[in-house]
C-alpha cells in the first residue's frame, strides 16, 4: 500500500495529511494545538491520535499563590506587593506569567510577588473590580498604589516595583 502524500502544515508543528488526518498510522502532526490557548502538547499517539494536553505552567516556584483566604494577610506586608490577576485560559496572562516569575526571583527579599487565579478566587477579583486580565496591582501598606491592565514588557513592571521599593 502506498502512503498518502503529505500536504499542508499545521502551524509549523509537523505535517498533516488533510485527506486522512484522523485514521491510519502515518502523517499525523508531531505536535498539536487542538485546544485554544494551549502550547504544543508533545508527541501524538500516531495510532489513535490521542495525547495528553500539557498546558503552560503559569505558577512557578518564586511567585506566591494568593487566594481569597490569604489575600489580606499578604497585601498588608511591610514590603511592596505586586499581585498578578490571571486565568489559565487567558493568552496574554500566559505571556505575563513568566515575566512575573522572573521578577519574583529578582525582587526576592525586596518585594512580595504573587498571583491570583481569578476563576478560583472570585471574591478578591470582585473586591478590586477586576474586569480585564491580566491586571497587575501594586500594593504598599495594604493600599493600591499602582495598576497595570494588559500585557506589558518586563521593564515596565520593574519600574513600577522600583518606584515602590525606593519610596
């Protein structure tokens, strides 16, 4: 049996046989973007085209996971606090997430940096009127002193933190 000719490209992650994508052991993409806002999930089971989805890990080891229960305690720190309001399904949040993690490492000991998942913590999100994400709030002594809505480069967030650390 002759193999079908490969045709088409699936967003640069291998090739897809458009005529025979879901059956047969050949010509499946080596990476897949089947779900919205997910990174490539890895090698595909070529026999059944099943795979495990591996979403981007947004929570790293440096930024604190903030919940409705511990929010007030964390923002009342004597250090400036940067809080990233995000959601797993949010594309721009996934872009800002690694930047927030980097800042958490760089400002360790000088500032507190944490993340609030708006889907899991609706009370905190409502309390501050979070309607767009990502929204980043900077707190000092429990009060909001700066706000950034939307994805921004690292240096913008660093400037906001530096202004509060030196003040």
